[in-house]
C-alpha cells in the first residue's frame, strides 16, 4: 500500500498534496467537533497551506529538470 501511495505521489504531486491537506483538515474538523461540538470555519489557513505547498512542489519540480 505504501508503494502505491509513493507511486501516486511521484506521478501526481499536486493532487497528492491536495488530498493530504483535505484529509488532514477532515481529521482536524472531526476532532474539534468531538471535543467542543463546534469548529471554527477557518478556510484561510487551509488555503494558505495549499498555496504554500503547491509553490514548494512547483519549485521542487523545476529544480529536478
């Protein structure tokens, strides 16, 4: 299973990163809901993480080629 995830991440780095952020956000929202029965709608933090990560992936791929 780990090999499949690594292969997918190597073939589609942007999609893998966005899937990681969405999964982490869902886990965080679930934990926040279970503890406090509410969650703060902070979409800006998630968007900033996505933008910074995508820029990092872009420069990493640019450096490889």
